[in-house]
C-alpha cells in the first residue's frame, strides 16, 4: 500500500479544518485560561524560593513545564477521538470499511493537518503570549532538538490514545462519557496539572507505569535538560518509542476485532 | 390551567422525566459520563493536595481553606447544572437546526419550557454532594464556628451563586440568536469559570478584576468563602446587586433574541 493513497485524506482534512476557523480562537482562549490557572498556582508555590525549589525546578523552569505541557495538549487535541466516535455513532464507518484503504491510516492522514494547524495557529501564539507575561527557561540547542524528536513520538502516542477512545464507541455507542474520563486522566498523568516529579511516592509510581507521561512529561524532561547524559535522554526516548510501538500494535489488534463484530443498521 | 404554579411544577416533572428517559438510551456511556466529573473533581482535589505537600500555604491560603473554597465553588455550579443545562443545546444546535420553534408554540413561557426539558440531570447531584462533603469536612478541620447569620446566609449564597452561573450561561447561549451557534463562546466562558475554584489572591490584578466585575464568577465561590472563613463582607455585600444585574443583562439579551428569531423554512 503506497503512502500516496492517503494524500487526498490529508488535503480533505485540511479543507474541513478551514470551515471552522473560529474554533482555533476558542481552543486558544481555553488553553490559555487552563495554563494560566496552573501557572498562577505553581508560581505561588515557588514564590519564596530564589534557587531550585521543590523537585529541583526553578520558578522559570516550572512555568516553562506547565506552559509547554499545555501547548503539547493543544497539539495532541487531534480530534481523532471525536471523528471516530461520530462515525461509529452514525454508522458512517460502514462506508469507510468498504473502501480499499486502512481506516486507522486514513484517520492518521486526516489528523496531520489538524496537528500542524493547532501547533502553528494556537501553540506558537500561546507560547509567545506566556513568554511576554512570565519568565521562561530558554533551552540549549541540543535539548530543543531532543524535544522536537520526543514531541514527534508523543504525537503518535496521542493519536493511538485518541483512536482507542473513539473505538470505545463500538462498545458504548455514545462516547461523551468515555471522552470526558479520558481527558481528565490524560491531563493529570501526562503532567499538565502537576509536574510529575512533584507527585508523592505511590502516585509518582503510578504515573511512571502509565503511558501518558510519554505525552508531556517525557518531552519536557528533555526540553528542560532534566536528564543525566546520553543514557538519561535515551531512556526517555526509549520509553516513548516502546509505548508508541505497543499502542500501535494494540490499535491494530483491537481494530481488527472491532471491525469484525461491527453491526450497522441499514437505512 | 398551566399558568398556575402547580401546573408548572407538574409540567417540569413531566418534561424532565422525558429528558431522563432519553439519557438511559446509552446506559454504559451515561454511567461513565456521570462518573467523569467525579474523576475530574477527584483529580483536582488531588492536585491541590500535591501542592500542599510542598508548601504549608499558598498566597496566604492553607490546604483546608483551599478545599473549602473548592467545595464552595462546586455547590452553586451543581445547583445550576440541575436546572439550566438545556442552554448548552440552545447554543449548540436548537437555533442552527431550526428546532427552537417548538418552545414558541407551547402555551408556557419559552424559557421555562426550554429549561424544563433537562431538569435534574444526575451529574449536578454529584457536584452538590462532593461540594457539600468538601465544605463540611474542611470546615470541621479548620474548626470553623459560623455565626447564626452565616448559617442563615448559606442557602441564599449558594442560590445567588447558581443564579450568576445561570445568567452567564443564558447570556452566552442567547448570542446564538445572532450567531446561529454560540457553543465555542459558552465553552470559553465555562473555562474561565474554572478560575473560581482557586483563591483569587493567586491571580494577576487584571484577571481578578475580570472575574469580579466582568464575568462575575468570583461571587460564586471566592466571595462566599472569604465571608464564611474570615467574616469579611467587602465583596459579598455586592452579591445581590451583581446577581440582579447579571440576570437583568442575560434576560434582556434573551428577550431581544427571542423577538428577532426567524425559523429556517423547509
């Protein structure tokens, strides 16, 4: 199967995106407000400390962590869960199964422009806004490069998590509740609400076991240079790669199982 | 005959019951959805707990004081959820799909008829329960001893807070009479209301002003909380005025929208 087969899905994804330009503004306002809550809260915690405070973060470091975590969340809001859930709910998924293409790959192709647009139109302005308002840490070129690579891995993981959430529709039909639960759990265990290094013992252990830390905490560890040499950096990237491969396989297996038991009412 | 209070109550129960019936169509998802807010509030409480494992106080607020404030913010929010969530449907699709006319051809007030289609959805009860537990538990931990006046004012404070929430929702939902759908604006307003779950003292003064005098969510949690915790009445004395003005603004926008509503013919 050639990659060229999926190019039309990328362009159609881009076209449907441009119909709803105002959503970018709203995504931006929502993300800015969400980041502001956590930034104000944690800056108050670090207000007294001049050097490294709890978890070894400086005030600028913890601010950078929280703001960039929110930017990553915007990039990961690729709408795959909404789209898959809607197609399962309406039964349109049957039409997709007739086509000689892989449905998960179609969804991946269609979400690429969403990711790019979210990153450029929401993520970058959000970062710029906070850079003006509060002091942020400037990463070294090496750390920045590792962050970009790590963000690419995290994007694959976010795609898989959202695809699995949408596929829950095969079991529950309506997925509003599933998506709400997913959003809450991901935002906490990825590190958006609390930097994971600050979690107490058992909670920290749980966060280390779950895959979600690869979505924000992993890239941020690299961005802020919070790792020990080459070994430390490759441990972060290895963890991400492991989960990315594992989740892709899980998606493939579950998709086959789901497609074979799918039932759609004829109209 | 429907113009009596009893008639309205009967109608509200009937329409609300129909709405609840509709919910049970997707039982598993509905259960997950009702549990979702528990997960969210639980994680928010957990995040507050983590903050206080590192510092004894934030912006002059102790752990139990912050939880008390969080509980205070949940009570009016839950009460509002129980009665006005149909406004989300108004902003999302009722105007866009031309379905709104059904409220205009019924012999009752259109706003009442609209809202009563979604009374008593269970997630509101959950917020009320968690809010009450947080307020009572952290209040006990703080050794709070409210005066008779403070006890008497608890219900009016929660009620006014719920009315402020409802007014903001009605205002943004009514915008859909002009913009066809106003869901994004409503989502943004809801996101702003999340600020009210934490002490206002954390925020930049401009944000504080916004939350107090523009989108007055401070009056749903911060103002009652500082009154009940410290007895300071500086903000809370404005609560009746703010509630009244918010409702006035929302209702007049709703009326203007209603009078310019035109159905899409088909």
